[in-house]
């Protein structure tokens, strides 16, 4: 499931964004060895202060497992201000209809444990890309320039999502190299990505479902405090879910109700004291 | 306190920006359009609009630019903001409740533009129509609206003397090379073949070149590049 955050809704999702900063630390500092600034376990830089859009992927258990950051190329962005080395000293692109994608990553450790299917590396990579391209298309964007590493580049080529070109040349960056890939933000590319990953549903998930999944992951509480009939009902709903989407929705419902009851319990004990 | 300056009311101001907004409404099928930018040096909001004069008067007199969420939230977005996302912000109703009596629809959208020097601009458009019509209109014109917003913003910035001195279009070698071939009459396909790159790559550099030169068409971009000595006349 995917949530898109920007300056208008991020106040409601600071905890999810916080998890994303931690994921970025694990990927860009720990795994790729990029020279990034990490504060209290969170990787964020000056460009995060420019109100970017984040495309954030969560797995079915409500953990942040993938992300991407989007900025306009008409204003300050990484290729113009930080990664100009990649462009061999050439000025960057600037266009109303080109966005820059940076800090694109997935949680390979967690996803490798999950193995194949809905929580695999290639599924989440495709999910993030589909969301970014569809979101871009709705905003009138025609192309994206993405700063990526060769591993991500290979994953994309193998997922029906090969860049149509590159700007400048790949440059060493920490343990790996970084490159600037060009991708058309087109219906055809989205179709190829969807065919490859067999993702047919709307990847942008309603905010309340994402929030419920995220919050239930933070509170892996049992549902013991619920009245027995209600608990049985919720467990049956989860067991009877026909598809992964239904299961997510059933778990989200259980989490919401469990949280509601926990709050009421808290209030009751308060009124006793 | 920020002042609101109607740029079209400045004596001797040329009217090309208001005409641009009129043309935009005509071609993209909107009722009204406005453009605003914050001048970081003067601390003023400067703008143009083709709303009815009595709405502009009302808006200015009440100082609505100080609370208008289309300005204050719009500027923080990177993508166009449909005003339905702003309806629940504290001041949306106080700004727009009176709008219909001035012939201004509260169905609208704001396209934010970020410039290279931390400058920003906001192009807003409105249209009084049904939801379905609005959605299909958005889909149809979103790309053009993005281009128009950046074009308007860049031209307003460049019309300002202080900004003009800062503005030097930084074309990449590829962009110059492609514009040079265009000047010599080659098609995009030809240029792709000559440079052994895809026509899509030719196109992305052309779009970027046009944007940096503040041009809407490739012919205009070639003209400006020639006049700046970046490209030799074909």
C-alpha cells in the first residue's frame, strides 16, 4: 500500500515519515555507504526542508518498506545543487514537466525475508514507481529524472521499467556509484510496470487504511481486552478474507476497534481513580 | 504586514501579463486566472488577475491575501493543488464565501512554481462547472497549465530589473547542440539519428532548453538562443 505525503497532509503522518527517514538511514548510510547526514537515526537533508512529496510504501504489516522523494526541476533540487558531478559539469535539466526523483529505495532486508509475491523487492519497487508515475501524470508531468544506484537500475530494467536514457555519467558515491536516469511518465510505462508486477489495483491507498495498518504495527497488542463475541467476529473476518486487500482491510478494522476499546478502558480506569 | 500590489495598475506597466492570463482562460477553458508572487526583498505579494474589478477591490480592501489558503498552502506544494483539498483549512470559507457574488467560482486550482533562487509563483485558475466536467478539464489541460505557470513566473521574474541581472540561462552542451541542429532545420527524428540518442531524449532536452530560455515554442527558443549568442543562426 502507498501513501503520498506533502506539505498539506504531512502533519497527520509525521510518524510514518519518521519511519521513512530511518529506512533511508539503513539504506543510504548503512548499505550504500553514501555520505549522508544522519541525526538521531534519521537521514534527512536540506531538500527535505523544501516541502517535497514523498511516495511511501508500507507492507501488509504496516512497516515502511519503500520510498521516493519528488521535487520540481524548476527550483532547487539535488541534480542542480548536490549531484552536479554526475552531469559532468553540465547544467541540469529545467522543465515545468520534469520532476526529479531522489532517495528511491526499498527495505531489501525485510523484503528478502518475506520472499516472493506481495512483499517482494520487485513488487514494492514496482508499486512505488507506479504510484510516482500515476501521481506525476495527474500533475501534468511528462518525464522524471531519477538519481539511482546500479542495483536499483538493474531492478528497474528487469521490471519492465528500463530508463530510456541517462544524463552525464555514473559517478562513485560511497560504496557504489550513482547515476541520473531518464524515464517517461507515460501510460505505456505504467502499463508495462503493471503487467510485469501484476499489480492491477489502485496503488494509492486511502489514508485511514494506511494509518490503521501503521498504527497496528506499532501496537502489536492482542485483542484480549475486547468482548469475546467481538473478538471472535474480527478474527473470523481476518481468517475469511479472500484477497490480500480484504485481509489488510480486516486487520485495519480490528486494529481500529482494538485501539478504540483500549482508549475507553483507559478513560474508565481514570474515572475510577 | 504584507502589501498586495496589483501589477497591472502600476502606471506605464505593460499589459502583456493580464493579456497572457486572458489568453490562457480562452485556450484552456477557464473562467478566471490569477498569478501571485512574494517579493522576498520588499516583502510584498505582487500579482495579476482577470477577475472582476469589484472582487479585486474587495480582496485587496479586506487584505485577504494575508489568509488566502490558495497562496499559503499552495506555495508549499510541488504539484497543482485542487482547492477541494483546502476546503477544510481555517480560512478557505472566509475568503471564498463571498466570492460567488463577485462572479468568482470557488472551484479552482493553484499551480505552484519554484524558481532557482528560492523565488516562487502561484498560477490559479477557476471555473464554475460540475465536478465531472472539472475532472475531465483538469486531465486535459494539466500539462499546458504547468508550462503556462512556469512561463508566467519566469517572465515576471525576468521583467524585474534586480532579478534580470541574476538571470543567465544555463544551457547544457546537449541543449545547445540540439537547438543548433533545430536552427539548421533538422527534425527531432533527424537530430536523434545524428546524435545517436532517442527522440525522447531530444525532446526532454528541447523542453528544458525552452524553459531556461523562457520560451513557449522551439522557434522562440532558437530565436532567443541566437540572440544570446548560444546558437549560430541557421
